[in-house]
């Protein structure tokens, strides 16, 4: 998936900085340009990440990987596991697993999702506004 890495990274940056319409445009462009044989499932994973994020699905893996420090620490191992799954001979839609592996490998380069930073700042505001006695 190296030829798509810039586009995919741009998708995540736009999504996580709140530029949802830009992220949607990139997602649609990716969908139009994908090679179904090589990219089977890759778009599905991207769309799933997009859908979970815009719908605030806090139980989704995309949110959990940002909020759970243990998962964050294990991201490289998880990426390797997804990549192994993608390479198994009878894996259906291997691109799905490659997409998750790519996401985990670029996680450290991505901005903290704006929805999470907004929640943190609003929680901090509440704490400052109503200090504990």
C-alpha cells in the first residue's frame, strides 16, 4: 500500500483534525482509484474508522487505541499481527488487515483526534470551574 500512504495519512489527519468533508473527499478518491484485487477490504477498514469516529463510537477500536495506554504501547505488536493475518493464504479481503496495520504503524505521526482533545479540555474546564474541596 505504499503508493497510497500519503493519501491515507492525509485522510487520517483531516479526519482527526475535524476536517470531515476533506476526509470524505479523500476517502471517495481512494475508492475510485482502488484496485479491487490488491485493495480488497482496505476501503472497508478506512470507511469503518471514519464511520466509528464521526459517530463517536467510543467502543470502537479506533477510539480504544487512542484512549487505552496499554493498547497504544502494544500498537507495533498489533500491527504485526494484522499484517500476518493479511498474508495468510486464505484470508478473505486481506486489505482490511493491511489497513489496520498501516493505521497502527502511522499512529505516532497522527494528531490526537480533535474529539478526544475537546473532551479532555472540557473535563479540565469542569475541574477548574468546580475544584474539589
